[in-house]
């Protein structure tokens, strides 16, 4: 907290991998750190990841033989990162700062709801908060053709499946790109 008071602009500084401190705190689900960073710079919730480092990193990984394919750029907001952590307190803190972020898809067509449903240990409350903020996301397939329901079923998130079916019952009969039903 003292660091943010002394240097509030640090909340928007990109680190080595193109993420701000807020992205890092959100990815780990650290709600207390998120609140400190947002207190220093409320607008930081609207900053997506800096993708300028990805081409250089990819080139280095390619030259070292670690990859033969370019990594996907995701243009994630901090809320996307918090949703991927599955931590409801982190999602709640970022929704309070930037509620309309729930209606922003990343470059893979994933809304924060998709990410929460795909997270291994996602809390049902995180899914509930995201559904309340943007229920329409339950009806949208991501770039891989998957609805949030299909992602939640894959992770065996029973409570999330119930919430999603209550929001969009017809999703139970929607097949993904491979023709699979949830």
C-alpha cells in the first residue's frame, strides 16, 4: 500500500511478460492486492495486457526450439485474469471498479464468464457474480465454439452448471463445433 501511495503510476507499468501488477494480482486471485492497486489507480481495471512483448518472446522461444507455433494474444483485462483464477473476491473487486468489463470478450472470444467456467477450482460465487453482471455471456460461444455451460461441465463444476442452466436453459441442447452436447 505504501508503494502505491508513493508511486501510483506503478499500477499501470507493464512487467516483463506484458502484464500490469493488477493483472498479476488478479491472476492469483489476490483480492486485497487488487483493492490496493485499484485505490491507487481506479482506471487500471480498464487496461489490457501489453502485447508488444509477445512477438519478441515468441521469437526467442522459437530460436531456442521450445515452440513451433505462435502463442495466442489474449488482450485480457484484469477481470479476465481474476475470472481465470476462479476467486469470487477477486472478481467482485474488479466488477466493482469496472462493471462493464464483464461484457468484454478477449481476442479468443472468451468473456470473463467463459474463463471462470473453464478454471479448475472456480468458485460458484465467481460464476454467479459474472452472470449477474452480464447474463448474455451464457449464450455466447467462444472462439472454440464452446458455451460457458460446456466449459463448466468439462471442469465438473456442478454449482456453476446449475447457475448457467437457470440463466440459459436451452444451452443444454447446444452442441459445440465438434457436435458434442454438454
